[in-house]
């Protein structure tokens, strides 16, 4: 397995980290030597190849680039198989590195704050289904290849993978990156793409905007006080697409940025340059 670049960005630049894999050195599949839980993984195969991630066939760009994601709770190894232009098959297995997650237990809460009203639960489910449907988009654009930047500057107030256990009931993990900034702070597109979802008033997430970066990679921003772009708009990296807020069910103004590879939740912070 040949090494491939691991992408981090600063003002649309990419740094290169060579990752030595344990798989066959003569494999035509280029991948990092290991994968972290929550990571967006970029690989490359000879142009014209087909790629399977497990049992799932993924899109391959004309120049051979492909992308997939490892979920928060993925473990073991990820099998990647390529069917080369001549029909020969090649496969590698890449180790998935575990991470430690922040777990918080809170007991003694009124049960009404833990279990939503059935009518509200139905609305929440209906609204979230619309977002999930939008994330199924699979364009041939490769905007994800050009790196990601911080959408706002501020204090990180929430991290991917953390979880609360309320009155003994585990809640869904926090699938995103939170940055505490005032309401009205301009929000920049972290990478170029096309807006595939925009709604100013969802019950849980308030103002919600999703940008598709190609090949199933998307960024979703929630609790926005203003949406400056509509579905179908093309946006470039660094362009203002809205403003931070505290709409929906939020305790205070902050940027929440969630990333997906289709239905797999990813950690945006793994794609960003470390701040001083």
C-alpha cells in the first residue's frame, strides 16, 4: 500500500504527511497507514478503477481520487478493495485507531427534559429526515480535496464524540465541533461546495445550512441566526454563508459544525490546522 497525503488546510493549502502502512508495499491503492475514528479518509487508485469500502461501492474521480469516512464507533480494520481497469482485484486492510471520548453523567433531571413530548418528537423526526435525505447526494465534484478552514475564530466549546448520560440514559454523542462566538458572527464556508439544504426554523437545530463538498462529504451548520445562501447556490471557501446564532434548542450562541460522509458522522477538527 503506497502512502497518500493526509489533508489539513490553512487558506486552501494542504500539508503533506506520509503515512507508512502495514499492507503490501506494491499495492496500487494509496491510503494513510491508519485511520482515526471520525476521520475523513482520502485515497487514490489508478484512473478507471472501481473502489469498494467494505461492501459499498464509492465514487472514484477521473484522476483516481476517492473518499470515505470512519464513524465514531468504528473499530478493527477497514477493508478497501479496488477493481483495476484490466479487471484485476487488489485489496488492503487499514487499522482504525480508537480515541477517548468525554463522557458526562447528569442525574436528577426532570424526566420531561430527557424524553421529548411525542408531538415534538414526531416533528423532530420529520425535520431530521429531510436533512438525512439531502445528505444522500453524491456529486462528482471534488471540492473536499482542496482542504478546509475554520469557519469562525473563537474558543472551542464542544468537541466531536463527547456524550452525556442523563438520568442513566445515554444520549446521542455530540457529532460536531462547537465554537463559542456572539450571535451575528459571520460564518465562512470551510470549503467550496453547493448548498443542498437551507431552513431557518427547524425545532431542534434552528437555522440549518448544509454544504455538499462532493462524493458524499457535507458540512452542516445549525443554530444559525441568518442564512445568506439558498439551496442550489455555489459557494467558495471563505465566502460568508450566514451568521452564528442560538436558534432552535441551544443554550447560547455558538457555531456548531457537523460533517458527514453520507450517513457517517465525521470530526471536522481532524481536517483543520492546529491553532496557536
